[in-house]
C-alpha cells in the first residue's frame, strides 16, 4: 500500500488533524468484481456457502477495501461469529459510494461517499438476502457529498431520523419508513467560530436526544477543544457544551450512557513529535443525562499504561475500556515523523482499563495474545460481549476476537478495514 492509500484510510477514520484533501482524493477506484454503484445482489449472502437457515439474527458488517487507486465500501451480512466464517465480497453490496452504515428498525441505512444519498436495505433473516428498500438524495438541500463518517446517520424512531452534515452544518430530518426528507434545521452551534474545521463523528443517542461530538482542527493540527451538541428529538432544539481540557477524541458510550472522550492516536502522535499546538494524552466524560462535561473528571491515559504515547478509547462493556499505547522499543519514533507514520506503525499494544469511572495510575493491563499493530483498533458489542477488531497489515482483512478479561478468542474475519458490526435485531 502506498502512502496515498494509507492517507485515504486515515481520512475516513480520523476526522481530526488530517489534511482536507485526504478524504476526497482517489475515491473513484473500485476493486475488480465489485458490484456496480447502487446494485444489490440477486442471490443470498451466504458466508459459509451452504445457503442454510440462520439460527440467530444476522450480523451486519460494513467497511472498505483499499487499492493504490482508491477505496471500495461494502455492506455484507454473515450468520454467526464463528472463526471459520468469512464474508465473500462477491456476495456483498460493494461500491466506491458506500460510506458508513447504521442498523435501526430492522433495516440497514447506508450513506453515500461520492453521492449525497442515503439508502435503506432490508435483509432476509433466513436467507440473508440483501434488497434495496428505499433511497433519497440530499442534493436539493444543498449537500453535494456526504462525509461517510460513523454516526452521521441517527434513526430515533420508525418515522424520524437525522443526517448530521458537518459541511453545511445542518441536520436533515427524514422519514426512515418512507425514505423522504421532512425538513432541515441549522446545527451551526457546532461551529467554533475561529475558522477551524469541525468533524461530527461519532454521534450517539440516549432517550429524547441525539448527541453530536465535535472535534476541531486548523491547518492540519488538532485543537484542544471538544464540543458536544444535544438535539432534542421532539423539538429539534440544539444546545451545546464545551471543554478545552482535551481534543481530537475517540468517543464511546458506556452501557450506562456515559460518554468517554479520549484523545485520538493522531493527536497524541503529533504531541510526541513536538508539533506546534499539539497536546498530551487526555480523557474527559459526560455523565448520563448531563448537559455539561464532568468538571471532576480529567484523566491522562498515559498514566494508566505507564507509556507516554497512549491514546484512544474503545468500549469493553460496562465501565471497562481499552486504550492503545505505542511501544518505542519496537519501532522508535523519529523526531520529524508525521503523525500518520506513527499511527500506522505496527508498534501499538492494547491495554484493558478495568474501571473507567475510577481509573488509577498503572491500573491498565496489557491484553495477552494480541500482536503489536497499528493504532486503528475498534471494539464492537456483539451479543452483549466486547469483540476486538484488529486490522491486518495493509488493511487486507480485519480479524475479530471476543474479549474476556485480558484474553482473546478468535472469531470471524472481515474483509479489508471493518468500520461497523452489529446484529440486525
């Protein structure tokens, strides 16, 4: 993989401190054999090749594969998480235009990446056949292209959903059942007003409101600013809260609803190399139902692992979290290294934080059985248990492991770079 392709991936998953051109370059190339834009396979998606009946709710997988020329997104479905399970891309919906996915109301909603469209797909739980069930375009409301970032589609009921557009700073209200736009309203309260670029991702829900997480960058440098916007799902009123204690965050929502926001590896790598305006590892939170950051909570994840370059936060269920830390004994960091060179180096180790509510210095534990890798680790809750997604070298595939305490059990492997995994029901 060349540096362009690496940067393309970073642009889709970072969202702060990356160059503006990264996300948009080279999007037109699709892998050989990919389904044409918008096409849906006539046959069922059968990961094990037997066309049999599925005993549990199908598992929806979304991600992208990378070639030196560009990115191809995919939407696929598998019957289980067994280690032998594989998703055949020839039986998935694949297109350069697939951005991000979300599951709601028994359907999968997919945003475009080249087009300003959202498409709804239905999945037959018995045959795993994927069929297109609706589509609408947002070109008529002044949105020429979508960001394709996780969490930009929020479905709050069978008759109401939002698309949160960071480019035009507006929320598009749509009917998920009719797949029609109902209205729009401004979310310009998420604009910092200082000329910086805002990224809205990921975003979350709790009863009665959607929570937008805004991170900010200027001239390619992440800012020490986080803003969370709250949309009242009844009135569409928007309120916000800020903190300047942290920035460029990965964000998780714990099972009790708490939001934990920790500086991304991109920001921490910039700090390690002394980039102007960068900042040290940090983590903040918003408690369930609260409308401000918790003033009593500011954690330096590096103190938990004992490793200076510690970043990100992924969900482990309950108050358990996971962070990644760079091992300079494996690959030293050059003083003039670019942030993406650090985040892409296979020198990041996974640590378990047993209690995010009350973290103590040195409390994080190295997870056994995980080879050092890049910083792009993700954890998905599948069947109520945390599963680690660990992209392989050059993003050729993403092995998934079930996590139990500090041990890992191999499960299925997804193609390319996995961005989303959730049961249909």
